[in-house]
């Protein structure tokens, strides 16, 4: 791979989170997701809806996700079973086509990579609803990319300290940086989670935190009310205007 020769823009690659970043978290998808996870926990763990509500919160704090906690606790669950349940029933129609976002992404000539904890099917559906061709991204780094061991017949490496790899774990960021092939100092990571931004910053990424309620985050180089604020808050993305002659990648 030949690195892009950039004299103006500090960024050669931009990592975009998906959920609550490329579309507004206030449309309510997340509430449905939480409810679906609680229903799944209620069935699998044979607990009441009230207990499932507290378990989901406990699992998120202890393991980063309910799936990670269930696997760590020894439940025999395939990730596809979990994802098809918790994402399969989501009201995707709440995600509306966003031509402004499409134009914004098209105007960014650096390497664009989607970096999400969600599974590939969810990413495809959400992008389709947004009216974004997934091929606008050079890569989609998703649950399956970060966790190939969960889809293989090979036993888990005894050296692996995590059963499930997700942001904000350093392993997830190391994978994304390795896959992208860029120096993290020449990458911009855009995400709505402060935990993720803190983790990304600690590994050398430039960071932009997205969210209407975000007032301050020392590890965020940029604070964005929404993804569309990227143009005014991070104009250096567009500084370079001769990408067509210099952005040569093998
Ligand atoms: Mg997110």
C-alpha cells in the first residue's frame, strides 16, 4: 500500500462509528435495542423482565455487552442468534434517508472506514435505510471483523483475555488501526461514545465526539453536535484539494 501524500489535511483515513453517529440517537432505535436485549436475557437466563432490565445494565458495565457477559458466563449462544434477535426486530423505518449525509461522505476523499460494534447485517440495514451505499466505505469493520474466533471451529486461543472484542477495548482499536494500514496519528476517529473516544485517543487517534449533550471531553480533539457539523468543526478534512492526483492506493 502506498501512503497518501498529504501536505494540507492532517488526516489520511477517517473511522466512522455507525449507531448514534451517522444517524441521530434521538430517533429512538437505541430504546428498542435495549428492550430487545432485555427480552433476550429474560428468555435465556430465565429471569423476570425486571431482573433482565438490571442484568442488561450490569452486563454492560462488567463486560461491555450482554452477549459478551453471556458467553463469559458459559451460555451456549451463537452471536448470530443474539444479533438476529436484538437487531432483527428493530424498527429500521425510524432511520430515514439522509442525502445531506451522503453528500458529506462523498465530499470526503480520505479513506473512509465504518468502525462499529454492531454486526454486519445491522450495519447493512442501517446504511441502506440512510440511503448510503456501503461501498462508500473502503472497509466495514464490525462485530464479525473484530471477533473471527466466534465464527470459526477453532478453539479460543488461551492467550485471549477477552471472549468478545468490542470498542472500547484496546484490542478493537488495534484491529481497526492494523486493518486500515495508517499511522493512527493520521487518522480521525468519529464516535458518539465518550468511552470509545477516550480509548481511541489513548492509542494515538485523533478524535471527534458526536452528541447533542456533549459539552466537554478532554480526550476529544473535536466536539460535534451532530455528524453534519464535521464540515464546520473539522474543516481541515477538506483542506487538500488535489486528491485526484495524489491519492494513489494499491
Ligand atoms: Mg455509536
